C-alpha cells in the first residue's frame, strides 16, 4: 500500500570536512533532486516536495558553516505524493551515500514518517522559525514583482498552512474559509523573539539587531525573511482540534514562500 504524504529524514556521517558557503536549503533541494534522478522534476512548479536546510551536528545551518570529517548530517524532505516519497527512500537506500561538496555522506538511517493530522488540546503553542520565513501578500493591485510580509502573524501562519492542507486534500474550500475566519479572530501573539543578525552601530559601541536574515543563493540572490520564534494562544477554543491538525501540516511542510528551497522551516510545540 503506497504511503500518503510523508516526511523522509536521512541521517549519516560525512567522510571528510566541508564548507557551506550558500544557503543550505538550496543544497538540500539539489541533493534530493540528484537522488531522485528524475530530470523532469527540475522545472516542475510548484515542486512536489519541501525541504529543511541541512542540519549539521544537531544545528540547522544557513549560509555559512564549517564541518569536519565525521560530522553528523541530516537531510529532511517532505513529499506531497507518498509514491514519490517511496521512490526517494528506495533511491537513498540503493545509493547508500550522497555527495555534499567535496565530501560524501554515508547513510546510516532513513526515517519515514507519514504526515498525520494529529489533534491537540492545548490553546497555547510556540513556533520556532528555523530558517528565513516570508509570506507573499495578495496582489490587490497590479505589480511587477512579488511583495512579501515578514511578520509571523496568525493570519500569515494559518493562511499558508491551510493552503497546504488543501493541496494535500485534507480540507475543502468551505471548511478552509470557516477555519481561517476563526483563526484570525481567535488566535493572538503573546510574545516573540528574534534570532538576530547583529552588526556594529555607527558609534562603534552600540549593536543593531535584526529580526530578519537573508538566505544567500548561488549567484548572489538574497531571500530575506523572519527568523526567531513566536508564542500564540487561541482565546476561543471551538476549533482547537482543527487548529492542531493545521499546525501538524505546517510543521511537516513549512510555511510561507520558497519552501522547496528550505525557507519557512518550522518546529511547533504545545505549551501549558
């Protein structure tokens, strides 16, 4: 029986040292495409999967990182199509390794987790934004380039997650509208913090922190988004179980724009 949508996590050890000098989410996408070896997927839009940035020695890395021989590397991809997840898993097991710059990563473990919409009961939760996250705003007026909102607001968070749930066939338009109205009316931000990029101020004594960071791609293209965390609470609980089902989709596939490149990776935790 084929899998439903699934998250595949590949863990292994690097044979030699390597340097990450571009956003590692783009590297993760390239590795997934290389392992799948399906040329037609390179030009497919939208991609049938999303990725996290690489995790090296337990730490999500962005644009710059140095890893030594024996470093623990984790590659994570979420597939909308369970059949493609199975193909990826088989290709990884057959290859037994994948190339990462000048090093090879010997595969030690492949974990496959079916995307299950689990219900929860807590009205309070925390979201960690593990990679730059940005949300494209609706084109209310004609414009030549996309406009992005960096704020981790409930509106942005749940709109993105609901769209993913609809793509997976887990929600229809009528339910999505009902839930989204509830979410923007009932869920608020209690607190938030930033994983700051810090630079020295003009007076050479003060430091200026920013709540956004740029994913730097090859060729110098920069995609800026919010990084940090936010704590939310549902002040009205009539759709609390639905909220947790939507959040489980968000954690599996990420939120916002450019998720196949590793932006918008999130971790969701219930709070008391």
